[in-house]
C-alpha cells in the first residue's frame, strides 16, 4: 500500500469519517497500514469466519456473529480511542440489525465529543447498503505505479542476488503494470522458479498470469490469436498505420521516455465480412500482446447498479492485463438504444457514458479496437477527436485486393498454382467481400474432393462463384445505407485505391 493511501486513511480518521471501506483482498497489507496509523488507538478485529481475533497474533479470542460483536464493542469509543476492524463482512451489511448498529457507532463518532471509534470494513467485494451510503467512505487500493514496480523487481533481484540490467527492469515493469503488489511478487517468484533469473523472455509468463485474471473474473473473453497481418488481403493504408503503432508498442518504454503518446485505439467501420474482426486479431498478433473481447451484453445484471459495477470491473480488469488489445465487436449493437427512454436503454446509456469517460481519461496501455458495420447507429460523442487515434472505412475489396484474398485462401489450403487464372475470377467477383471470396475457394475445393479430382482448376472456381451470390447483391439496400452514412463522415480509407466496383 502506498504512503498516499496510508496518509488518506489517517486523514479520514482524524476528520472523524465514521466508516472507511477498504476495497482490497490482501488483509496483511491493510493490517500493516493500520499498525502504522493506529498510534494510541485500540484495534478490535472481527473476522467473518473466525469471530473476534487478536489483531497482532491473529488467534481467535471468541467465536461470535457480527451482530453480537457490534453489540459488544459499540460503546468502546467512550473508554478508548478505537479502530473497529471488520473483515469479509460484505454479505451481512444489508441486514437491518447490522445497519442499525453501524449507524449507532457512526453517529456517536460524528456527534459525541467523548466518543472516538472508526470502523474499517475490509473486503475485496464492494457492497454498500443505501442506508449507510452517506456514512461510508471508500478507499480503492491503487495499483503500483511503474516506478513502484521497478522498486519491487529491484528488491526481489537484490534479495536473491540476481543481476538484472536497468533496461530489463524497465521493460518487465511495463509488462507488470496493472497487477497489484501481491500478483507482481507471486509472478516474480514463479519466473525465478521457472528459469532462475529474470529477463525479457519472462514477459510471456506475465501474460499467462494476466490470462488467469480474465478467466477468474468472467467479464472479458481472452481470444487466442493466430492470424498474421499478412493474412489480411489489401487494406494497405490500415496496415501501414498499424505497423507504425507496432514500433511504438515494441519499444514502449523508450517511446514514452522520448515523449510519444501511448496509442489509444482505432475504430474500423465498413461492410460486413470485409476483415474487420480479422484485423482486430492480427493487431494483437502484430503488437505481441493479449487480445480480450468486451461483450457488453455479458455485463448486464438483474440488480440495480450491477451492470455499472460490472463495467467498472471489466475496464479495471483490462487495465490490469495491459498492455493488451481490447476488442469491441459490432459496437453499434453493444450500445444500441443509447439516449432512448426505457429502463433497459437507461442502463445502456449509463454504461456508454462510463465507457466514454474511461476512454477519454485512460492513461494506460489498453489499445482499443472497435469494429462496426453501421456507423449511423453510433452516438456522435463516440466519434469525436480524442476517443480514437484514427477511424478507418473498409469497403468491399477492389480488384487487386480480391486477387490477394483469393491467393491467401488458396495458399492456406495448399491449392495455389500458377496454372490458375485468378485474374479472370477477379473480374467475376466485383461486390464480393472477403468472406464471399473465401466461400468460393472452400466450395470449389470441396467439389473437387467429392468429384475425385486431384487438381483444382480455374473452371472449378468459376463454377463455385456462380453458385454463390455476393453480399452486395443479397443485402443491396443495407449496403447502400452504410455507404450513405459513411459519406457524411471524414473517415480514412483502409485501402490505398478506392473501390469503384
């Protein structure tokens, strides 16, 4: 715990704040801080699983429930300046009798000069009943800064007499950013046991530990990435832009020291099936950082305030595993109904506001990739400068891009041959998206196998193309709507050559 938090706890106590809620899981860290700030105060500890506990030895002094404990200690503040320390009692705070006793203690601390007792509630779960909301002050445990992480790594290396260069410490510290002190120390122990020394290769181990955080929380989805940026056919402007950002991410510590801003993210708008999701995956692979997907629907809860708390936790979790790519697919659907009336829409609007504020103020290495088909359904506030580094429009592939996409899928399936007349197929596939072109290749290869052919021919591909209609023809009106919406905005073209087909 930082000195700033200790000072804050001391300030709140001296200012007679009656109930201080420390939202943290590590009791030992909190105990160490209370030991330093308690001065002459008597500390009376209650543990939900053990009863009354000796603050120093942690031995059980008496088994009892929370209600009887509070009845027993409610008048301690008259005899001694006291700290009443409650651990893991979050699931009992909504009981009327508990609320009543906590209010009794809080009101005497506020209004009686002869009474001094501060209640500390320590729990990793934040549960505040409405009746106590005005009496409770929440202290969130800040995550260690990069400089504090460097101190932890340096102390760890010195204790084990490991020689670690300053450059390695700088790079590893950035990878650890977002983990708490306990998690940093645990991962350092694991790295030491695994290899006996610390180097930049341990970054993969750090990412593995961060993946555990995702699995345990259940709010985000860790997406495995195999797609290379070379798997994207065309979109040269977009790829050049990503290569530029990759140089920053691969040298993040040096870039920050040089004065370069940490990249915020990108929005990719365009036609369905044209590689937006593929780009999100390829971006994470290019940057060599984890890819996590935020599904807003997964955050929605049935209780008042639960959805907002889930969003707060999800965003905090993305920071904890940073540097990472945070992918929000079809973002126009995720925040559908923003600004409209109705209880469901009200929740979505609040979640949208939460997300916007976080995007604007974030100072972490979470790189956002937002993908959308219909930009007309995205609130204007989301598109203003400062939210994203750049907004790209992905159109249906132009002739050269169609050729590259067909070649990628043929080579992927070991069916590429110089004998194939790909140019003739390109002329037949105007208005086809990447998914359509892949479907043509897949069907042609499947037909060859079923018919017992050993070699794929151009005619096989043309035959498959005739049986597959393009999305631009099946969803003609929808495509036109998307084009009209995009015309109203100044979006950068993902491709170097605008598609005229």
